[in-house]
C-alpha cells in the first residue's frame, strides 16, 4: 500500500477515506495543472470532475495562482468581522455586480456574507430566512444535497447522511417530491405547506448534482418564484455546484431568467481556496440582519480570508472568458452523445446500478480518467470537467467511458 494511504489508514478517522483492500482505490494526488492530475508515482490522469466542480478555470490556473501567491506575501490572515482588508470589500462588490446588479440592470444590489465552505453559505441563507420572515420552516426537495452541517442537514434529503444524527436535528426542513413533467402535484403540495404559515423559504438546487444530475422540467424555477411571491416566501437557490459557468451561464437560474432572493455560492468561486458566499437582495439582507454593534451574529475566524478573496477575484475574471465556450461545448456534448443528460458541462449518464457504475469508474481510473458516481445509489456517472476542456478531450473521455460500460 502507498505510504500516504498507510498513514491515513492508521491515523485518520476510518470513516473518511475509502480504500480498497487490493490497493486499486484511491490514487494519491501529487500535483495538478489545467485538465490533468498526477499521482505520486508520476502517472497522469484526465480529470473529468474538476475536483468536485472546484477547478472550473482549470487546476492551478496561472492568474488565480499568481493572485494567491502575491496576497500571501502581503497579508496572509486578517481579522474576519473586526479589522477588514481591501480585497474583502472588492469581492463583496464584485459578487453584487455579477448577481443582482447584472440580473436587474443595477436596480437591485446584493449584500454578502462570506463563509468558508458551501454548507456554511447555506446555513447563512437559512439564518437570513428566519430573521427576515420570522418563520423557521423551509421547503426543500427530495434528492437535495445542501451540505452536512447540522443546519444544512435539515435540508439535505438523503437519509444516509441524516439518519445517524436524527436525534439532534430540529427537523425544520420539509421535502417535496422533485418534479416530473407534471407540476400540479408540487404546486398543490407547496400551497398546502405555505398555508400553514410556518414556512419562510424554499431552498432548491436548479440542477441536483449529488442527487444524480437531475434536471427539472422547463419553468420549474419560474413556478417556485411565483409561489414565493404569492405566499411571501424567500426563494433560496443553492448554486454552489451549478454556479460560475458550470451550466453554460454565470448561474443556472439565468436559463429561466429567475432572480432569487438569496443565492449560495462556493466550489468554483476561488478555484481551490475554501471560501463561499451567501448573496442576498439588499432589502432582504438589511431587514434580516441588524447593523453590527461590535459583535456579529454570524461570523468565523477566517471570514473573508485575504488569500481566498484574492483568488476569488482572479477566478471570477477567468470564468468570465469561459462561460460562452462552456455553453457551446455543452451543446456539442448534447448533440453528439444524447445518452448524456445535462446542461452545459454538468452532465451524467445513468447505468443499471451503482455496482456497474463504480466498476466502470475504477477501470477508467486505471486507464487515466477520473470520474465520480452520483445519485442515491451511485448509478449516475457524472461529467463535470474543468470548463477549459477541449473538444478532443471530451471525445476521448466519453469514448473511454462508453468502452468501459460496453
């Protein structure tokens, strides 16, 4: 067994890193650049996961890397909610510009709470909802994944993650069935829940990623927007995975021209540094959160970390060049490989079982391709490469996947 894996097997919690007894899984990453990853033996792999959708602008993007290095030399750490630094101000301004100001031709500004990980952005949104509406209930959807913190677990549907901790969860989330082609049942269900006057928000992924690359029918988000307006609910979009060009638009909600009340961002925001954001309509954020009197209600030691802010600002500029190419590549993928379902460069292929999917993924790994399974049973092989992938690399990897499944 690799020395790194030996150390992890001995000293890490055994619930974290899955290891095959025969040493066939996992590989140990040594370095990464662009579309490729190298393991400790020097073998090169084509990464079709973007490392959980983080490396949208490619691994170790030179501009993002340069921004992080320069900031490390200048200021490695600041003081969260106490003494700010310039890049924190620039990042929250930039997030307002690419979300609410762009969506509304500057009629509405955004206010941001910066966080470290995706689930923290979701929990900031959940806190905002209860403060703004005075109602604790949140409507979610079956198959939804919003992170594993205790607040986010109330909205994450999969029982594998929830069941062991049920005794400590308050259960303020109520899941509605993910939509098929008929919206009438969902509309009736949401109307019935909203009539109870204990729900303040709807939380939804525009496309479910870990749920199995599940794409709702057209106009689903428009329906949710209408229901939120009708019943005074906040529409919270979890775009942690779908944001920053993944679906061929800055954000997936733009495909339906729906403006949320709150949007949760993470993963590709910085290209590799742990930073996330909850961005909300200024009016709602100002209603929810009182002006600080010296102690913030929601903060953390590393809030608005200067290195993360520097990398995020650089990443946003890099992503802006990749969105239209990602849309075109997504259309190419859809036309040439109709068995792949998806939007932009967020796609997947469903196989008969999780066993078959994992077997194919392991074979592909040893052929030099990194894929991941998604869905409750792991029966979806996802395709979420860095947006810089070439058409030749797309064809090469999809053909390898087809051969592994043949």
